[in-house]
């Protein structure tokens, strides 16, 4: 009776990891030889791990990454010119801490989306927050925010994200409103947050896509000069399937 009341209290205090670990210790004889300090330490460790896992789950849900991806599953064998040393250096997330940009460019199907999501996933696992948008969806959301009066709140949401992923960047030339809105986003994040842009176009073509020279200069000045660049090449990885037609860990999502 006393034990069940203890479990109820742990539930009420939302100490779910400690609750599960305590139940396990009472059921398994393997814990009987441990000292009191060791058993308490294991209870605390379980609670700490449980809380960290729940925090990660919340960050993952908020990020809304387009696809599940991880640094461990990146394919370096496909001949697309992916620099393994560069990816290892990015895996420590110092680029996030230093508020840098990562620019991923290459033909369709070479895995730009996967790499962008893998880098964001790694940042999430290191305790950072992230947000993912395809560029058309981002511009639609910015336009709606201006129309319905939520612009300051939405801009603040973008600014707070430690990593902002903008995928499918440059699919179409920007309108005057889009380039000025995007300048606001980049200006707020410059030197204070990290950004990932993935595009089919080489960086040299971005100035033309943005359009108005003064705004284009301002955007690119804040993004390009100190950015890490991942330049992919080769044919689409979507053609790389096993004999049963199943895709591998990294299937070449754009």
C-alpha cells in the first residue's frame, strides 16, 4: 500500500523516469547487492535521462523536419562530392554556437534535404532548437503574418530558433515583398542564430534570384561570406534502390 502511494505521488509530480526505475528496482533481484547510494544514483540518472528525452521529443515536434535524418546515415559512397571531413566538423555543432550559415547546393535528388535535416537533427540532439520551412511555405507564412497582424510574433518565432532551415531556396525569383521580408528574417538572425539554406541553384545565381541589387547585396552579405558550403554533384540518388525497390537510409530527398 505504501509503495503504491509512493508511485502515485511520483506520477503526480511527473517524475516518470524515477517512478519506472523504482518499480524496476523492486521487481529485479539484481539490484539487491547495490548500496543505497548506488541505487539512489541510478534512480536520479533514470529521471534525468527521461527528462532529457522528453525535451528532445518536444524540440523534434516543434522543428517539423521534412524527413527523419541523421548524421550517422549519411551516404558518402555515392560519388556526389560530399566532403566527409567537413561533415564531421559540422557534427559538433560549433557552427550553431558561432551563429554561422550552412549553404547546401546541388542538382535535384542529390540529397540536399536529407543533409539539411540531418544537420538540424544533430543540433536538436545537442540541445538546440530548430525550425524547418520550404521556401515557398515560408514566404506564404510571412505574407499571411503581415496580413493578419501576427508579423511581430511570427518574426520573433523565427528569430528564437537556434537553427532555421530554408529548403528549396531559389525555386522562383523573389517578389519585392518576399525579398524584403526575407531580409528582415536574415537581419534578425545575423550574428545571433544559425541558418541552413538548401538550393538547386549555385550560390553565384542567388543574387539574380533575389532581384533588387541593394536588397540582394544585403541578404547575401549576411549569409554567404562566412558560411560553410556543401556543393553536391552527380545524378539523382532516388535511382539508387535495392533490388526490391526499397530506398536506403539516405534516399536522395531533394
